[in-house]
């Protein structure tokens, strides 16, 4: 029997091993999730120990593929391998979903609360500066706090995009309402999209959407009803992206300058003292400009 619990941000797990209805082992341990906001490993590392025993079992579970990670990097001894395999077999659909929810909740928290100076986000610099593209919040911060709305028991993710060019001070953003994956071909669905000004809270339709989707007006009404401070939320997200982009741009320029300064400089042509002087006087260099 496997149990998981989050105690004040500390992930605790217990594992009771039974055979024929008899308890043959009781283990307690901790779960560790990578705190990096940009890391999408989808892994949880476990460390278990048995009461009154010094033996420790370390292993890692792959949440995406729902399996034990088997490599020297993730498992260091045969005992941990056997223990990890038994533990993974105990997990049913509900337990795997619970682990993924714990993982996502922790990643979202770390994304929204980590000091921006410690986040090395990457941006398409050339596309932003030359083609003036807008960037998505989730494209830069994959575990950013999701904005969801529900209509007719269907959840729609609000995919927000912003301009982050240094000289641009606009307050506009693009909001696309993405439906969940379904059986319809992706080419048959175009998400409803609006241009939203979070300074004035005014918006206009960019795309009505195509497919069996709610109207833009209904989507916007639901968005404002669920998130009364949606303008403030979008402003804060835009500010975060601008700050991260400024950091990335400064770092990129600094690296380019270092590469340029480290290139060997051309020394040009060196004239020997007994060679004709390059000034054209006809004299040897040592008797002319080389004195």
C-alpha cells in the first residue's frame, strides 16, 4: 500500500509491503522534485528507509512514461532497483495521477515564486527584434500558473502572448482560448483569439474561431467573471516576461562581445629591416622609416 502526503511543502511517502494479507515491511521516505522552473524532466526522486534499519533505497520515477528510471544516474545499487520495481508496480491510475498533480503544483509554485534573476529563460532574440513576434507565457515558462475557464463542462486554457521588445511599451496581449485535445482534426479547429489591452480592459476580436467552440463574447465574459483582476494578472505576467527578456538580451550581448574580443587580431604585414621600405622611397626599410 502506497500513500503520499504534502506536509508544508515537504513531500512524504509511506509504503507498506504485504504478502498474503501479512505486513512484511513498512517504509517511510521523502519525494524530491527538481525545483528548476524550466526543467521539464517530469521525474520524482524517492528515498525510502525501513524503521530500525540503516538500509536506504533511492530510485526515480518517470511520470510521463509511468515507469522506473533505470540507469546508473538514477539507481546506484541492486537493492534500490528491486525496491523501486516493487514500488512502481503498486501504483495504480489514481496514484500516478496524484504524483503528476503533486509534481505540477510544485513546479507552478516554483515558477511563480522563484527570483527572476535565478531563471535563465531563453528567447528567440532575432525573431523578437527583427520580426517583432510576440512570445507566449507558457512558451518561456512551461510551468507558469495556468489560466483556465470552464464552459459546458469543458476547460479552455487561455494562452497569453506578449511583445517584449525593449523599446516597446505597449499594454496589449493576444489571448487564445485553447480547447482540450479531442477527436477532431487539429486542422478543423482554430481557437478564438482576442487582442486585450490590460491598461484599459478593452478588447477586440482577432479570430472568431472555427469548430464546435463557444463564442468569443461568451469566453470573455467567463474569463472576467472567474478572474475579476484579469487585467492585473496579465500586466504582472507581461512584466515578468519583459524582465526575463531583458536579462537574456543583456547576457547574449555580453557573450557576443566576449567572443568578438577573444578573436585573434590581425598583425598585418611585417617588413624586414633589409627589405625595401613600403613608403616607396627605394631605400631599405632600416635606412628609411625603420630607423
